[in-house]
């Protein structure tokens, strides 16, 4: 396995997010690569350190009335109904649809 491939999978490897029969084999390949590659092993250590530091950050809870405030704000929002705005909205939706199709 190449270093670029391992780097994209290190976070999942650290979190044990790599599961399933085929992915267990991939996990073994990553482990073998880490045993042989100092650079990737150091990168994994950086991920571990980052994970440890993030676990120490206090979690902020959203205000209890946040959902109500969002609903009130959404209900009070007045959509623009002028012709250019409606045409712009139709054009934007069409562009998005065509982008998704192609």
C-alpha cells in the first residue's frame, strides 16, 4: 500500500471505522505499511495526539430553545416573489439538476 493511500485512511484506521470482511484485509495492509514506514507511523501519532487534545476540549451544548428560535426565524422569513428572483431561482435549480445529471 502506498503512503498517499494510507494517509487518506489513517483517521478511519485510528477510529476503528474500517470494518467488514474486505475492509479488515485493508486494515491489515495499513498495519503492515505502518510497521515498515516511519513517516506514516509518525503521521498516525499526530492523529492520536490530535484525538487526545480534542477529547479534552469541553463540549458546548446548544441553547435549549434553539430549535424554537430557528422555526420562528424560518416562519418570519419572507421569500422574495418578484419575477427576476423567481427566474433566478428556477435557473439555479436547473443548473443544479443538469450538474447532477452530467
